[in-house]
């Protein structure tokens, strides 16, 4: 069974039912067999797929491939599901893991710090009151403002 699972990891249709059907056993029997190993069949498939993805994310020749393509290569059809499963398994997002894997081992794995803002009037007194300052912080950014409604009333004209 393990060889069958390993050969078909890239197939999104690899499910516990597909494994049971291929081996001509019931789904219940399959679950019973895998319970003896301490990990269920679905968890085994997910774990092996995540391991393959993790390995591929460290391979320099695959660095040009987007992360979702690596995930799809190993049977994950939903990038969000893959990202969450990866983060749960390895306590790191796939992006962070790939970034850390690319760094030379002698450099610390730190994100670049954002550029510092250069205030030319550091010592100039602020003319805003505390209330104006708080209200400015609550205002939505230009692109975040609510859009005006295009049509009001019922569809089909007004009466």
C-alpha cells in the first residue's frame, strides 16, 4: 500500500477510498490497518505530500516555480488549504520556508527592515490636536472608502 500511495501522491484523486478500491478492501479495513501505524490514511497521504512539497521548496532548480505550482505537483489543488496545512505542519509559511532555504547558511534568516522615514521637520511642533490625530488614524485609506451605489430604488424603473 505504501508504494501505491507514494506512486500516486501527485494525483489529487488519491483518497482513502481510491486506496481501498485499488487494493480491493473496504474503507473500514483500510482505516483499521492505518490505525495500527498511529496515523490515519488521510493524514499519511497529507504528510507525505507535504514532505514532497517541502523538499521541492528547497531545490534550487525549482526556485522559479510558484509555490502553488509545487503544491499542485504533489496533489494539492487549493493553495489556501496547502498553505494552512504547511504552516500547521512546519510552523512556517511555504514562502518563509523557501526564503530561509535559499539563504546561505552563514547569514541569519531575517527579513529586510523597511526603509526609515526621513522627517525633515523632526523638531517642528505639531499643530494637530490629539482629537484630530485620532480621527485621521480612523479614516479609511483612499482605496478603502465605500463605493457609492450606482442605482437606488427597484430594478425596472421607478413608479
